[in-house]
C-alpha cells in the first residue's frame, strides 16, 4: 500500500481525519464547555446509535466498577427504571437519528436531568425549545471519524458526574499520540500494527473479547462493517466457550481475532490459553491483539484507534472506498420522519 492507493480509494480522506485523532482529542478535552449541575445521580442512560452508541459502551465499561448504574440504549425505548435521579445522555451527530430523538422526547417525561450532543439538527431544535442543555459537536467527515471529538467533549462536559482521574485522561491522550506515530498514513511500513492487522484478515473475522474490553470489540466490528463493507462476528470469549466454540468443529474460512488485556481476570487468562490450545490443535490460525495500557480508559482508546485504522487500511487494500454507507442511507430514507412534534 502507498499514498497513491490512499488517494485513489479514499478520495474523501477519512484516513486524514484519523491521522489527526490525537490532536482532535486533546483540543476537545481542553475546550471549556458549560458544565451541568446535575445532583443525586444514581443512574446514567447513554442513548445513541452506531458511532454514537460506542460512546455509551465505552463509558459503561469505565463506570462498571463505580456505584453508578449505567444503561446503554441502542433503540427507541428507555428502561422503566428511569426516574428523577437518572441522567439521560443522548448523542446523535446528525441530530436527526430517529431512535435517539425518540428516547430524548421520552426522557422529558421522566427526568429533568438531560444533556444532548449533536451537530445541530432536530435534536438541537428540540433542546432549545425545551430548555435542555445541548452541546454542539461538529461532524468531521462522518460520525465514526468524529469519535474522539465526541467522546472527549462528553467526558469534559460530565467530569463532575463521571469519576475518571485526570491522570487517566491525560494518559489516554498520550497513548493515542504515541500510537499515532506507528499507525498513521505516513508510516505505511511493515512495522505499522494497524496495517499488519489489515493484511492478516482475508475472510470473515470473528472477534473474541473479554467483558471489560467489549466496547472496543463492538466498535471494531462496527467499523469493519462500515468501512470495509463485510460481515463480522463479535463474541464474548467466556460465553463463546459455552456455545460458539462448537462452530469450529466444521471446516471454516472464518478467522479468529483475540482481543486481550495484559491484566485480564486470571480465569479469563486461563480461558485464553485453553482457546489457543484448541485452535493450535485444530490447525486454526488466529491473531493475538494484546493491550497493556495501565487504566481502562487508555486501554479502550488505544484499541479503538488501532483497530479502527486497520479497517480503513483493509478497505483500501481491497479497493473499497471506506466512506460511503449507502445501505445505512437507504434505511434512514425509509424511517419515519414524524418525530419531536411540538
């Protein structure tokens, strides 16, 4: 792969946005936003679809060891447990995502603790009319490419609610900056880890992950599907050992990718060893992706950046323009427009 390939098959330059992820993230976190005064929050609901849904997945992982109950909604309905002590966070880059607009409207009937993030659209209009705090996040190429801007904007806006140490945030910013030197488009060499992952994948990827890294694995699946236009499977490694593993008893062209943390739970590490033994015994080639960062935020940001970029390289390698998502556009064109009526 060379720069001519990038220009030819990525004419809108999504890779150029990915090259800037570290500075986009840093600028977003350094920006001053209106900080909401939410009190007595016991439950946070993150509502969003696609790339916006990834935000909720990541924050749910980060908050999993706190006393705050977290629900991620990827659909039209809020949980019945939403009450006056619930914070509802709705995210839609276009501001016109039907599922998220529906949850936003429903939230106004259950709680006053609501904050929304979008690049305008119906979401901003509704928030302005109903005195709901709205933070504007301008789209950079596409919602998925805008991920670090959206994520660190939300992180900064809710820093009095989400208990993340400042040092962990700074470390996550440092880690993606260091990774950028290895994976950016000016470094198309054999030592580029994202490029190596893209070269390894030839058929259907099956992504195995531990529970704590689920958000990065699901993001990897989604990005593969959007950028490379291929089918991808993602499975929890422990659960898969009780069902999905049986699928390998018949010949398959699928390729297992094992996403692991150096400090995974010791029982999970044991399971990784057993799974690798099974694959080796049955002559099934697999790919190890190991993350060693010290805190969960840094782990997830590192993985998302590494794996997202690999899907862009995979698309370009296979002469596919990663930007268009015509199937999604078709679905949206058929979705009801009768939303958020006054």
